[in-house]
């Protein structure tokens, strides 16, 4: 083997290890996490229109990220701010709902999430106004559109254990979570501690979502759409719905990310493609899959 051949092999290995492998692994991790969190939230709230951002985690992560960009932090610092912002937002929503006793807990959670998410969105808009239009503003816009272009193995080494930490309680409590779809009163009559289980599901799904949003930016529709498809294929039983949703989310994001790299000379942000593909597909699901919501 000549020296040129050695150089070619070495370059190929570098491209594979530093570009291709991290990106494919990120597609798998992000797609599975968002879809799994979406399935958990839809089961918890008994609503097929619920997405992983129902409690404001993506908006909070976005606010944390744009603040990190405004402060000119490193990539690791921006990701840390995004993760903490997502966790803090959901914690605030949960505390607000806990303080408002005498109301339907599920309804208060959803409404609190909508309000806090809207507030975080307004703060993001304010940061955009304050940001440097030639340096910081493009970075903020690109992050909010969602992309997997800059993923490194070191990012995945931190994110993967956090996602796994969120998946484990969902798997362990899968039977009880399925019972929640019957309603709080029915679940209590079957011996389920509804308050504790609700906290477990919210904590696990939030951890999964915040972890991947911190490294990928805001990628919408996957957590809303893929659980629908899984429900049409395997039914509403959470024991089957969770793994099916995660597998479908992985496959969908792999396909969309491949399209994002291939459509033009300039890579299209993944979040744009998921919205363009997701909106009409979701309308088709609404028209065809109502009976499968069960």
C-alpha cells in the first residue's frame, strides 16, 4: 500500500468518525428521544395533539441557548444553558400547577405550559433585538431552526446517558402509564399513584427532550407526528406504543436529515424540513387516523 493510499484511508476514517458517525448517531438519539417523549406526554394528557413542548421545554431551551449566544459562550456553554433552560421552564410550570389547588391538575399543567412557553418565546424575540445582527443573530436563527451539522461524539457521550436516564422510568412504569390513559379516577381505582406517576412521566420526558434539544436546536413535529403513526400501527397500548414511536422517530429523522444534506449546495436546517413534511402529513393523519387515537 502506497503512502497516498494510507493518506486516503486515514482521511476517510477521519470523515467517518468525526462527521458521518456522530451525525447518524445523533439522528437515532434525537429522533428516538423526541418521539418517545411525545408518546409519553400524549398518553399522560390523553390528548393526541400534545407534543414534547407542551410544557414549554423547547421554548425554555431556546431561551437558554440564545442567552448563551448573546453572552458569546462556547458551544458547550450554549448547550448547557439550553439544557438548564428547558429543565427550569418545566420545573416552573410544575410548581405553578402545584400551587393552584382546587383546579383540574392536567388542565392547569397544560395552560401553565402554554403561558410560560409564550413568555419564553417573547424573551427570545427580545434577545434577537439585542443581538449583534452580523454575528449573533444569524447564529441564533440557525440554532432555533434546528440542525445536526455540528454534532460531535463528545456531545453524544453526554446526551445519550441523560436520554437513557429518561427512558428507563418510562419503560419500568410502562404498564402504569398505560393505565393513565383511562383517566385519573380509573387509574386510582386500579391502585396507581397518579400524582407520583405524573411527576415521573413529566420528569423523564422533559429530561429526554431538554437533552436532545440542547445539542440539536428546536426540531418540531417529530414528537407530535410519530406517536400518531405508531398508534395507527400498534394501537394505543403504551407498552407497544413507546418502542414503536422511538423506532419510527429514528427512521423519520434519518430520512429527513439525509434530505437536508442532499437537496442543495447549502444544507437545509432539519427543523424546516420536518415542518414542511410534517404539516401535510399530519393533516392526512387527522383525516385518516381518528379511529386509531383510542
